[in-house]
C-alpha cells in the first residue's frame, strides 16, 4: 500500500481507557485495539492518505522515541493488515472500462466498507463478479428478484432456466413481468428485461424443467455458483437434495431460498461446510423445507430473492466471514424472529463428513 488512509466508514474512536474501536459494532466488522501507550492511535492519525507506510513509521518514532524502527514498522504493518485501511492514491484497474467503473462505483464503495482484506485498488470484488458464471434455476417470486440483482451487480455470465409462462397470479410478486407478458415464457421475458438492465454482461436463457439429478448435473457444468430458486419437486428427496449432491460432485457452492408464509429463509452450502442434507437433518421444523407456499407478497418474495442474490455475491467475491453450511433469514411477523441454523456434518456423510 503506497498511501494508506483509514476508511471513512471505519473512522477510529478512542475510549476512556485508551482502547480504540474501528468499524462500528453495529455492522459486524468492528475491531478493538488495546492501546494504553497511544501508539496505534498516533499511527492511525498519521494514516491520512498523504504519507507512505515508511513516513507513518518515521512519524511514530518521532512521537515516541522509546519505539525502535522495528517496533514502529510492526505497528504500521499490523494496522495495514487489519482491513480498516485503504489505498488513498488512484488505484490502477485496467480490466474494467470507465463505463463499468461508473456503473459499479456504489458497489465498490460497499465492498470497500465490508471487506477486511487489504486490496490494491478496491475493484477486486467487482473483477471476481465480472469473471463469474452463475446459473439461476427458477424465475418466479424468488428467482426473478435474484436474477435482476445479479445482473445489476455485474455477474459476467448469467444463465436463466425456467419452464413456465407468465400468469396473472405471478404479477403480485415477480418483478420482471408485466401484464403485456401474459402467456410468454418467463425465460424469454427475463432475457429481454435484464439485457436492458445491464448490456455489459452475457445473459442466456433456457425454457426447460429439471426432471432429475442428472439433468441438474448437466445444467451446472461450467458454472461457479448455483442460485436455486425452483421449488419442485419438493423435499424430502426433491430438487434441493439433487442440488446438494450435484454441486458437491462439481465442487461448487449453491444458494437456495424461498418463502413459507411470513418465514423467509435462505440456505448456503458448498465446499468447506456441512451439506444441505446434514443441516436439514438437525433442524425441526426445517427452514426452507417447504418453499413457495401460496401465501406471498411482493415484499416477502423480494426479500427471499435479494437474500439469495446477496449470498451468491458473497460466495463469488469472497467478501463473507461465514463459511457455507447454514440457513438464515427472518420471520416477518416477529421483529426478533431472525433465523440462523447450522448443524455439523453427520458421521459417515458421503458428501461432507
């Protein structure tokens, strides 16, 4: 890092006992530094984007003669590695056009805020999105919102699959369709709408249903993440089980979400975590076990789709501190009804143990 500065969203606060807090506890990315001697505070103050790391270390030694050059250097390196500091100088990123940088500037600001990995120029998560290939299976209440969000975010290649046509009852929640689309294949309409949302990415579609695990395995070939937004056939031993086994064989993560009345939940599974079947076996009742019951509004469908999209983006960008192998979500009738379920792999599970 050439000219480090503390990220504005992570502005440090010093408590009465000298402890420094960065990041904000409300956001889940806070750090605390015990700093009785004031060395870290002084270094953070010097990191204003006008000094090199060597300059900061020199300023630290000038303020605290007791510090050796090695001590000052270690303090600076530790702060640089914390993720609360960014490069202030203009970072070169030739893989994105100026048009793309303008389009995704707010995304870059978001990832800069939540990403605690030191970066050269802050565009690394967006570059991962540009290189990503994501399969969206199902373009109903959850899938239509998820597909829109992934296209808007700049996923480089989206393949959308759905067997159905647009019906009047879809229009209370499925964001991509209008009255003029009644009777048209959802995949065809989605392609038209999303190409108008983002013409800089590749979008392909398929009007097809998945009739077995072999068909699903063929579909995911070549993709980095599966966004499973279809609900048929239902569990047990339905399409989520097929996805669990096919994605495990392919070595890719998958995200599945939906709604069950006021319960909106999403599951995230993949290499490095307990599989869907193990987590499901440990839960009673099962969040996500009966997605897409008839009762739904645009708001509840939108929440499920946006949560699916968020978790897909987290898997692609790697800006996520939670490993796969869990369900999470909300119960809309209870302000405190947050869902989080995680269970270890079962002994002898052929997929994840």
